[in-house]
């Protein structure tokens, strides 16, 4: 890790404390991730090595499994339309799984605490909203 990634880790810990949680309660040393709950949405934050001396903050939320009983074309179209409509957040399916995730990623270069906070709060808000919305519409 670089000095810049160390600074981002400290900002993540500061954010965790700002929402009333502790590093001890949220940080998983084995996976090097912070995990907590925002409403009904589980939030996961970690730093990823993108190669070529670039590191990314990754903010993920497990939304739901692909519904077995829904029209698949309608479901995937709806997800793509949400990706177009909801700025700053994207939806994806985790490879080799049936889980839908809301996620945000950004190179950590130049990131300050205000931007980190905005990124995490936005993803938390969308994840908590969309997990209920998608389950209500497709399950």
C-alpha cells in the first residue's frame, strides 16, 4: 500500500466512527474490508490494487439474488435503466453468482474526506432504497 492508500484507509475509519461504529466492529482483517449495515442493505468498503500503481476505493452493497420467478429480460432491462438513471451508482451481477450488487469505484488519487463521505453515503442510500424496491417489484 502507498501513503495515499493509507490516508484513504484512515478516512474510511473516520467515516465509520462518524456513523457511530468502530473499526473493531466493522473491519475484517482477513479480507481487509469494512462491513456494516445501512437499513436493510449490507455495505462493504475496501481498497483494490488496480495494477500499474493505481488503487481504487470500492463500495459495494449486496442487493438481492436474481429472481428465479421474474421475466429475465424485463428484470435485466430494468437494471440497465437504473444504471442509466441513478448517477454515481451502478448495478452489477457478481461473476459466477446470482447476486446483484450496487457499487461505486474510484481511483483514490486526489480523494479527500468530503468526497469519500459523499461516495459512501450515496451508495448507502441507493442500496437501502433499491434492495427494497427491486425485491418488491420482482420477488
